[in-house]
C-alpha cells in the first residue's frame, strides 16, 4: 500500500485503472503521465496502447462497412457514388486487415499475457516492442492521410496494373502506410519468438507451454517470413506507379500475375495470422470453463505449426481463375484440402475436451462456442472454395466475402472478444457485468449469422463482390444482410459501453477470478510492473483442471 | 417474395458444378452433425451444477487423433478429385469450338464474331454449339463471368485467356465483370443471349456484317507493312506466316513452341522474345501501335492462312 | 564485471541468456531480410527465364569495373569487420576501434563508387522511363528497374550499416565494450556480413550475365 499513490496525479485520465488502496501495479507504478505511457517499455502498457489504437482503426473501418451495407439495401447505386463506394470498401479492407485483425489478438492480448504465461518479467526486447507500436501507428497515420486527402480505390488487394497505372487515388500513401506498419508486425513476431525461446520460467518446457503460446509462436513465424514479401511487393507496385514503368507492367512484357503470386504468398499466410491466435484463445478458455485438461495437447500444438507451414504452400488457390496453369491449379487445390486437416483436428479436440467436464457458460465460453460454430462453417465453406471446379463459379463473388468473414469476424473477432473478457479482470482489475456480457455475445452471434449467411447464397447466385449496384434479384439477401449488420453493430457497441462502465463500477477482480491454471493468474490483478514478485517455477503440464472438484 | 437459391442452369458444366455444390452442402451438414451433436449433448449433460459422472477417464488419445486425422484426409482427397474433375472440363475447350473474340476495357465488353459482327456488352450465341472465347484486355484486369454457366475467366492485359461453354438453354443470361477494375466496375455488365441456330443465322445476317475479322486483318497486314517482309524474295528475310498457326516452331534458344494465339501475340508485340531459329531480330515492336482489336484481327488473318503452304521454302533459311 | 551488470537488462536473469536472445533475434531478423530481398530475386528469376536475351543485352550496359571494385571493397570490409569482432573478443579495445573505423571507411568507399556508377548509368540513359535507351528492347527496362531497386535497397542497407558501425565505434570510444560484453559488436558484424552476402548474389546476377548468356 502506498498512501502517496493517489495524491501523485489525481486528475489523470488513467485514474480509473488506479484502483485505490491496492498494492502497486503496472497502471500506477511508473506514473500516470502521458509520457509514462508513450515511452513505456512495459509489455502490458504496450498491449493497452495497441488496444486503444486498433479500436480507433476498427471504428473507422466499421463505419465504412455500415455505409456500404446501407448503400446495398437497394439495387441502384443511389446513396453514394460508385467512386465513393469503391473507396469505402478499400478503407474497410485495408484498415480491418492490417490495422485491426493482424494486431488484434497478437499485439493486444499476446503482448499482455505472453510474458506472464511464460513466467517472464517482460518480452525479450521491450524497447523494440514499443518501436513496433510506433511503426504500427506511423503506418496508420499515413493510411489515414491517404483517406483524408481523398482515399484509395484499389481494394485491399492492390492488383496491378489498376493500382500501379490506372487508379487516380492516393495509392502510394496507403501502400507506404502498410509497408511501415508491416515492420511493426515483423518486430512483434520477432519479439514473441525470442521471448518464447529464451525467457521461459524454470520448468516451463516446450510441452508445458499453454496452447495460446504455441499458436502465437506459429503466428510469429508467419509474421517474420511473410510480411517482408508483402512489403517488397507493395514497394515494387508503388515504384511502378511513381516511375511510370515497372516490373509488373504488361507494356514492357511484365506480368501482372506475378504481383498476385507475391501478394498472396504473403496474404494467404496472413489469413493464418488472423486465425491461429484465435484458436489459441479457444484452447485457454474452453479448458478453464469446462474444468478439463485439453484433449490432445500435442496434436493441437503441432496442428498450429502444421498450419503455419502448409499455409505457405496454398497461395495459388486465390488465383484459380487468373489464368495460372491448370496443373498449378490442381496442386494448389490439393494442398488447400490438406491445410484443412489440422484445423479439423483442433475442432474435434475441443469438442472432446468438453466430455465429462463441468461446464459453465460465462461470457468468454459463450464466445468460444460461437467461435467453434462460425469457424467450422467458415472452414467447411473453405472446402467448397478448394474444390477448384466450384471455385471457378464462386471466385470473386459474395460467397468469398461470406467465407472469409466467417473466418475473420466469426473466428478471429469472436475469439478476440472471448480473450478480452477472459483477461479483462487481469488487465484492469475489474470484472465486467456478466449478464450483459452474455447478452452481447448472443447478439453478436445472431447478428453475424444474419449478416453473412445470406451472402453465401448471394455469391452462388452470382453477385460479384465490390459491386456498387446490382441486379434486382439479389435484393432480398442484401436486405437481410444489412439488417443483420445493424444487429451486429449493437453487439459491438454493448461491450464498448459496459467495458468502460466496468473500469469504475465493475466488481473488483481477485488475482484468479476464473480459478484458472495459467501463470498469468498467479500474480495480482492488475499485475505489478514486472509481473511476478519472484519468478514462478513450473512443475507440470498446463491445464491441470479437475471437473470433479468444480 | 421469393428466395432463389440457384442461378439458371444453362449448360452441362453448370449442372456438374451444382451437383458438386449439393454434395459439399450434404457433406458439411453431416460434419456439423458429427461435431455439434456431441458438443450440444456435452454442454447439457455436463453443465456445472448438474449431476453427472465426471470421473476422469483415460481415452486412447493416439488412436483417436490418428483416426480423425486420416478420415478427413481421405474424404478431402475425394472432394479434391471431384473438384478437379469439374475443373478439367471447364479449363479444356473442345477442338471443334466456334471462336469469338472479346476485348474488355474500362468499362465495357466488345465482342467480335469471326463473320465480322460486332456487339457491345451483348453476346449472341447459338444453342448447342461449343463456343470458345479468346479474351483480351485493353487496360486493367477484368474477369468474364457467366453465372448461368458457372464459368469465369480473368482477362489479363498482355496475354490471351480462353473460356468455353456450350449453352443448352435458350434465353438471356447475366454477364458480369467479376474482377474489380475501377470506378464503374459494377456497370461493366451485359447479357449473353442464346438463340436457336436459325435465329442465330438470321441475327448474323441482320447485323449487316462488314468484312470478316480475317479480311480486316489482311487489310491491317498490308497497311502496317507486315507483307513487306513476311513474303518470299524480299531483302529482309522474315519467317513465312502461311501454315504457321497451330504448328510447332523451333526457336533460336533451342526450344520448340506451338504457334498459338499467345505466341503470335508475343511475336507481334515483343518480336525479340522468341526468335525463330535461323532468323535475326529485324522486326520492330508493335507495342503501343496496335489496339487489342487490331491485334485480334491480325491473328484471325494469320489463322485463316494456316491451311495454305508457305510461299517461301523454309529450307532456304538453313 | 561491473560493466556487465550495468549491461544486463531487467527482463533477463543472466548475461549468457541476454546474449543468446540477442543472437537469436539477429538471426531471426536476417531471416526476415532474406525474404525481403527474396521478392526481388524471385521477380528477377522469373523475368530472366522469360526474357534471357533482353536481360543479357541489358546487363551488357552495366559497368563491370565499378561492380568488381565494389565487390572487392565489400569483401575486404567483411574481413575487417571479422577482425573487429576478434579484437573485441581479445579485449583489444584499441584495435576494435581501428577495425571499426576501417570498416566504415570501406563502407563509405563502396557508397562513393556506387554513386559514381549511378551517375554514369543516368548519363547513359539507363534510368527507366521515357528517356530510356531506345535501342534496347522494352524488357530491358524490367532489368534496369530491378537493377535500380535491388542495388538501391542494398545501398540503403549499407547506409544503415554505416550508422550502426559508427554507433559501435562511438560506444567503443566511450569504453562500453570489453571481452565480457561485446554483443552489439557481434550483432553488427552479423548484419554487415549479411549485407555483404546479398552483394555477392547481386554482383553476378546484374553484372556478369552477358558473359555466359
């Protein structure tokens, strides 16, 4: 207890966190000044900085989505011009992918809990960790600049020669933003890899690590190996735009398809950056709320690694109709089926984990059950797309849009919400309101399905994506989708409101409110600056839950 | 209010694709049942506070894991084979197909029939004939998408793509551009009109056709001065073009390539790329001088003389 | 040992752990770098396969003398860098500083030669765009776009290297290193050897292809 703590800076905005009369924690220790946050090297504070940043980008991207769904209520393009519409889906895609989804679980929750789960005081390179955040936001500012001065209309895929030659929008600023933010991602991945290798607590062997760490480790490998390829690809595209000549220029004999190969060599593995960490959260939450050790620990751990490796070999399935050779199409189709096997293994293992458990339906658990449902639908429709003959029909239609939203939103965002609720007591020292949490989780699940399930049908009917106006027979499903989007919006707003409310009025959280086994729960909530008063020693496997005692 | 689930089925491939879809939907429903029936059962049976047998049991982990690794892998291989089979049919145009040229540009489709008929954003075809489209783009990447036929092909600048279909239903069907191509992407739409063979003939005649594509190509062949070199007994020696199309061509690099549309296109635009064995690079590039339309006409001309014999003995080249 | 305690960061328990983390971190970063250059090398390979003739012709216009001199300079600088690391290991701070200074001098010489070469390239109308040498086939421009990007990105890496080496030299002069603690010198060395290796690939790919094509 430190009586001076509250006198120090009573007017600070962070006083919500500084729960009075509690021992020193990372929120109070080190000061309340803006500078103490902006120059912090504490992984927990950096995690929170990331949380604020991604919420900001998410809000902009979500507003763009809302405007698109409003436009699409009627078949005519009557609300915004097609130019504006094209800019809206580009903003939505670029910000959601690079400035929300990719950093969501890794940079927010991963940053916060990874060192604690390993029993470490911080990540291996704390200053580099802060630099990641600055690079991320430096890139974000450039992206915002491109929006403020007029926007970008290439779609998040930046296909040449449209992006390099024909578009009249601010492509270079946006590409530069993604380039810079990419180095933030690389440094985060680097930090996680080294931390996992070198900063594990005594007794924390590789196979005693929580599965969340395995998933983050696999994610980090993808981050460091795929992101630089994207950076260079976007640079080549931007240089072509700048000079008027370049390597993808068909007028010189260049090949626009090469751009697609390079782009998807990054962007397909990036899809796994956007789902593997979510799978890690599932393993943490499902064991805790069913009081069961995970079934098939080694298989789940290795399936993460398998996904990371196989994920690098399937990029060509984005290009089945691009004119690549038939044989390439067949090989990529086969490999795409194989990458589905490790995902299937995970789902089966989670299901069997519930057997003979003692299951409680707290908010994180509801989200996780939603995740398994939505991810399974997303994964199964992935099998439709891997069937190369069928993909020819649904490629570049709303079927694709529905499929990847089931994975990215139904999967990753749901898992992010689960993780945020699960670790919220640890992060803030306060409990969120449970009933409201459960309500929001169900609202999100229903809203999500109403928004995106009709899009599968729309896609099969033949409605192409990125269409500002469409044929009248597609209207009914578009109306359903837009209606669902408004429910989904309520589902997102609810947590925002009660999370903020809980900072001041939420019940104080104990060190281990869920009675969970991870090392992060063996330290007070919120944790002290260096996480542990003394370095913990690990003497057994993770998830030693007992359903009988619960 | 109706809730359509399938677009019109206007070809055999459309039906094959729909069968594959139905199979995948059934497989998915079965998988959901296999995963979620036990899950929901567990959620009820073992919810906290309810009496249940929760004593830990030892399950044969490795056996279970290997089983549910191998079974999906086998099923997936089967699905792969099925999808590959449909793809094989989609990607390989039959040899007897009627050929139509299509040029995509921001934001319209321009079709050209071999008889010389031209249309914009509309394509008339006869029922029951194999139709092969040769697709070119004047600017960015477009994609030619016929939902009723379940076929789609990206149209990439700098190369030709092909797409084939055989309509077995009369009527008017959607044509969409499905690769984002700029401001009016969603307006780059049109219709495919399937006619009976008689109606099609009538339509061809009614369209008051001018010269055929090959005839126009011949005009270009002369006006661009190609004829100056590609004939016998000229100062500059150039390979003869008669009987060239579809034949193997030995290159200076030692490779042998088939003289298809793509090869002819490259040889006109980038003459230095694939030099024919025994010739020097004397030809200027026509990059930037020829529109995609004219290029297609030139190629149509070269194709039209593929049955004639060369006027110049190729042996002389040695 | 007093120095060593100062240099141990709070997240580590002991010096060897910190050093292993730094080394592994540097190797991981270099893996990233390999993929970063990989995208360019892949583009190069694809187009050289497609247009071998145009690439050979375009490569003929590179200035082999400059390229060869720079190869010699960079290889020698890698040697002096290795000697600097060795000096640190031997606790020979005076020679550590000298070898760092020599390495910096070589790096600057490399950049100077590269600058002269760039000037000649521009004079020869080898900058891609409307003023590019008209007698070369259009695909030769692809070669030259790749030439400028690849050597340019490499030159940026050399410049970063100069910055790193200068920081190391400055820290050496401030007596920050000893035989017990010289991890930053080793890391800088790894980076510098990587920059060298990239050039070893660039040199034959850009300057020498017409010799056997």
